[in-house]
């Protein structure tokens, strides 16, 4: 098992990166509700939209700070004194400074050279330190930035005493191997903590966050459901699943059963379903279907479950009424119903279900009715007429 950094912090940025999701428009009440639930879950930091973004953003940041949560409230600002002053005036407990360092973004965005970036950074960092506010400096688009530029900046801001540097895969192009290499090199070059922020354009956001952890990152950015610009960033439930699978101790301090409530809350607010393939919280994340799987899972859930649903407040589901079903699953169901049916009967019912399910899947109630009909063939109250008739007619 790889060596893990146990000094790991989650910076949830649903209220900043997540607000950049195309469908997001959080009211103050919704921000407060999300923040309270994130805090109850136990994330160490909550990152918010810059107070200079709009009058409401300023107001909301103050209200979030006033909640007095255990999670520290960060805000994310451009690296200039006006923005940083406003962040401090709003009571932010930390400021996540950002500067674009790749040549493509430098020319499309601010047009400054590395020397000028460093001058601005020094002014903002000194101001925040004097205000006793935690400070991070991040290089936007780090994976398309010139390595010499990156290291010049990271070592300079480290020498200025920032709490951490940020490495952002802004356009989601990095692979886990590249993340491990870059974070590893930064780890060797600076003394401060390291934050990683990874987008999911290439489908690697969770894997990249995990690679960053392996290479020594101390802070990982997530959002609930992974929402963010374009198709988003590392999802909170994805990071938790990945860490848990490597070493459950990395995440036992979090209130794991709240993951489902967090995903459901944010899904409802932004008007999407929880994606079926969400780690832990997807509707079918603990559903077993094919006969081979259900047979083994009913004997020992670990056969096809790397994650224990109970740990996350979820329940296992075994699907019965479909064409891939198996005799063991049907036998198990009969036992749950208290029926002691001969093997030949169970075999015949299984075949019956498969044949009927070729047209459309049966509900659990229909499967139960078929089983009950074996002992109560005449009881219409237990056996729905449709099930009874079709069973007899075949
Ligand atoms: C942004 C860019 C950002 C910043 C990440 C960071 C990115 O939308 O402002 O501050 O480390 O992906 O580069 O989200
Ligand atoms: Cu981002």
C-alpha cells in the first residue's frame, strides 16, 4: 500500500468553482445551507466566490463568515490589492490568490510578465500576512506553464512565507502520472503546503487528485457532484471513495453518511439528477444485477463490493426481475418471504421470470407474487391477477 499523507485537507469550492457551473445560481439561503452541511460533513475549508464579483457576493461572504463554522471560510481572488483588501474587510479567514502563468493565459488574460506577477504577489501576500489571514498563491494553468516560470514563482512565494501554493489543472489536460511528477517536484522545491485543483475535461479529475495526494499535496479542491466550469472538477464523493479504498483511516474523521444528503441538496438546487455513476452516491452504486454477481454477493458482499454501503448510510440492492437473474437470487428471495420451495420449482420460476423479463423487467412485487403463488395459488389478495394469470398461462 502506498504511503499516504495523513495531513490531508479538503477545500470544498462548491460555493466558488461550483458557482461557475452553467446551471448554478445560489441564493444566500442556499449558500448557507450548503455551507452548514459541508461543515457537518467535516470539510476543513469552504472556498467562496470573490466579494468583488457582485454586491451580493460581498454580502454572502460576510454572512458565511458570520456562521462561525468549524470549516475555515476562504475566498478566491485575483492577485491585486483592491480585491485582497475587500476579502479581508469581509472577514475571510483565508485568501486563495490566483495568477495565470501559462503563456496562452498570460496573453489572453492579464498580459503581465513573470517579474510583474511576482511584484503583485509580494504586495498581496504582505498585506494578508499583516492582516493575519491565511494565504495561498496558485498558478492557474500550471500544466501548460513553462516549468522554469512555475518554479521561479513557487519558490519565490514560498520564500515570502505563503501558507501554501496551488497547482491548478485549469483545462483538465493532466494525467495522473504528470500530476504526480509536477507535485513531486514542487514538493521538493518548497517548504509550504501544496494545494491541487483539477478539472475533469479528460475524465481524470479524481485520479489526478489522488495522484497529487500520493506525491505530497496537503490540500485537495473538490465540489459537491464535481460541478464547476465546463464539466467540472474532482467531486467530493469521488475523492472520498478513492481515499477510502486506499486507506479508510484517511476519511474516517468525516461524517460519511452525509455525502448522500450533500449530493442530493446540490443536485436539487442546480436542477440536475445525481449522476448514476457518482461514486458512493449514484442511485445504482450498490445495485447488483447479473446472476453471477448476485449469487456471490448474497454469500459474501465483498465479492463485488469494494465499498461497504453501510459505512456511507446506503443499502445494497439486488435486482431480481430481469433476464439476467439467477436461481440463487430467486431462492434467497423465497427464503426472505419465508417460503421453503423445492429446487425444481425455484428453477422453473427462475426460467419463468427470465422468459417474461425478455419483454420487460418485472417489479419485486411481481416476482414475489410468482413465488407466493406456489403456496397460495388461489389467494388473489397476495397474488396480483396479472402475475397469477401469466404464470399459469405459460
Ligand atoms: C478560475 C480558475 C481556477 C482556479 C484554481 C485555483 C482553475 O476559474 O478562476 O485557484 O487554484 O481551474 O484554474 O478554478
Ligand atoms: Cu477551476
